[in-house]
């Protein structure tokens, strides 16, 4: 079996101990016993078992699936004789740690053990819990029994509303309403056999052999077959992660792209983990049908147009395989049609993730620009500012930063000395126009808003076919969403703690743009980069405050507003914004990475064409 992402803490068979408690179990074993209990009594009608911490015995059910690999081995058992309460699940996971359980699918058993609530990643991670049986023993009564029918997940069975609103508090104690909320529906099916039919793929296969499908094919559908994340109010409850319990030697996991389809039936027990929430652990996999769209190519700019692109190149360093440099170069030359200016994000230093004090990135950028020339592109020049070591976040040791590439055959860069890692760039009045105290320069680099985060880089460009033109480009990479509670969190609505820093960053960039416009109301400004937030977010509201910038993604048809796919949601994290003077921009998100299992980066690049 190929290696997979660790699903749980290491554990051994036996009684619950203090070490297991630290790993995420809710309560220690209590002496009370509940003999003759059924599985629906264990699961109860809320997210927490009413028997958590207690011993149960003589619980009947049929083994429906076995996980025989990794550190989270065990099996699912389901009662073939359910009660009439739709809120109570009829199945439970029996956890055996690293020991492969000696059971087979179709075994009718009775089991005993301790009822536990396991929180993936620990309780502080904010996830929901999995009701499971630990320290289990069981007795096989018969073999080869039929399995309970799988519950069909489809638009009729998955509610449109996602989760109850608890004002940001836990929903664990609330009664489940599976006909009202998608999260309640899934919780009421925890461990039970579920199925999807002819399921569209909305999240590509990952390195962990997982993909995402939707049980609601028509809901918020993108132009290329994904599921669009349009607002905090609608996280798209039809999304389901699919993993496989079938040995890969028997059935290789499908390598799927967004827009493909798993035809026929995909079925298995419904699990929950800390990497996206509810997951269908397939014992039956549909057949992959290739319906994904081809990678896109944008048009080439006209002679009097300036093309500005943004591209997150995902931890690029000299240690990166040459094949990735070649793919990035090919995309820049062919799919993006050789932009005049490129704002790059996640350019690492010359030693990559080795934390040896290196901060320069000349080798990284030379390797990229050489690859571009080899792909038939121009001899790009670059500008960037080395950060202070280990102060800008990202992969430890990598010193990621933003940088500019530009084609000197078509544009000139206005170099003004004085820019360094800690000196803030200022806007300078220049005979009724605006210029910079340093070009390139960093915006407010010592402000607390940029702690362990990339600082924006601003540069002044001129299109050679338009003498006297001045275009100020600000490259950005705002702080990540790390630390935010997941959409599937037990806290609803989930907290977005990282948002505070991004809104502070957005206000600083907004203030800088306002200063440019105060010196020159007709200043032509392009703000580009990975802002790590959505068009409807508070950060984008603060960045565009006062009408000084227009977020161009909002001008696209709704079904095309995405360039990143996360947990089956097609969404916007990268943006290009323009000042009022640039009134007729031509803007394109070039879909060539995010929807595909085979990616050069996890972000799609974007291109803007303007006439300065």
C-alpha cells in the first residue's frame, strides 16, 4: 500500500490512557457500563456520544469496511436494524491503532469497548470529533452477510444550509437537524455507508490520493465544472472528499482533474478527518471519465498595451526540480503570452529551505529567467529586495519574497536608489505627478502588520511605446489563512483569526495608493498578487476603500471568478486591482494549474492588459 497522510496519533490496543487523552480523546474511561447497547444509542442525537467515556458490551452490527493500513487501523460496523430517528447514526468506527483487525467485510459481530470522542489534530484545532470505540474486543457470529444499503447523497438529501449558527460557539450540544443543515446530515451519517452517483470531481487528486466530488452538481457550478465559493454564507455543503480503502495494487486511485466525473457508484463509510472534514472512504469506486477542460492560453498584448501578470510560483528555489522551472517558463511564454511585467510570489532565497542565513535570490531568478529564454521567451530582467533573514514567514529557511520580472525590450524600470528591507518607500511629488523615493521599495516594512509576512514591493514602470508613461505596480503576498477554523469546524460560524492581520495589511496598501493619488489624481496604479482572501472579504473591502482601487475579478462572469481550488471549493485568493485612471482594463485568469492533479503551482496566474 502506498504511503498516505497520517490520519491519527499513534496508538495501541487497550484501555484509554493519559497519552491518548492528550492526543484528542474527550474523556477517560468511566466505570459505568451499558450492556446491550445499540450503535444508535452510542451515537445519540448530538455530535457527542451520551455514552462518551463509558464501557459498552454486546453491541451488534455488521462489518462494512476495514482500514488495514497506517496508524489509524480499524473497521466500521453498522447496525442493519436502524431505529426511526434520522438524527442518530447507525454505524461507528472501531479503532485498533497500528494493529490490523482480524475481521472481514460482511462479518456479523458483537463488540465491547470504550466509547471515545476523537478530535483530529487535538481538541484545540477546532475540528469536530469522531465517535469511536477504543480498547475493543469482538465476537464473530457469522460471515458473508449482506451490507446495509448505502445512504444516497444527492441534491434531495443534502440541505442547502450548511450549519447552524451558534454565534461562533460550539455546535456540539445542539440537537442534529439532518434535514436542515448539511453538516448535521453528515454527522447523522457518521460511519455509515453512503454513496454518490456519477459524481462530478470538484477538487483534483492530491498527493495523498484524495479528491473531492459534489453531491450537488448544479450548485454554484463554475464554467469549467468546479464548485464556486461565492460567500461565507454558502460553503457548498455538497462537497465530499473521497479516499479509498481499496488496496492500490487492486485498484489504483484515479488521477482526476476538476470537471472529470466518477461515473457509476462510489460508496463506503463516511469518515471525518482534520484535512477537510467529512470523507467518503470508498470500498467501491466509480469509473473516472475525463471531462476536464484543457489549460487556457490568454491573448498576446497589442503594441500599445502593457501586460501585467501575477503568478504565485510556490516556493521556488534553486533546489526546485528543473522540470518545474521549465513548466513555469513555458506557461509564462505560451499560456500567458509573455507579459511585460510579472509580479512573482513565493520566490525563495538561493539556498531554498536550508536555514543558513542566505537571503539573496539571484540564483533563483536567474534559473527562472534562463528557463524562460530556453522556452522561446524574452531576456527578462528582475527587481526585488532581499528580506531580513527569517522575518517574512513562509517555509522555514526559505525567505520567500515578491519580485518583479520585466521585459526590457518593451518596458523600462525607473530605478531609484534607497530601497532596502527596512526602509519604507515614500510617495514624492514631481511637478504635478507622483514618483517614488525608492524604486523598487517596500511599503511600511517595519509596521507590525507585516510581522512574519511578506512586505509589498512597489516599482515604477514605463511602456516604451508610450514615452512619459508611468505605471506604479505593487506586488503583494498577504499573510496566509493559517490558524483559521475550518469551514467544517464545530464552532459555527468558524473564526477567521488570520483576517485581522490581512485587514491591517490592506489598509497600509490602500493608504499608499491614496498617497499616490493625492500627489497625482491621474496616477496609474496596479496592485497585484496573492492577497490570500476573497473578493467579499473585509480585507478586500479595506483595500478598495474610498474607491481608489477596483478589484477586477468582480467584473468577470460569476462562474469564472476563481484561480485556486481548496477542499473542492474554487475560489479567489489572487487579485489584480487598478486605479480609476485605468478605466478600460482587459483582465484574465488563466486556468492552468489549480484544477489539475498535475500542477506547476497551486495557483492560477492572472494577466491584465492596459493602455497607459
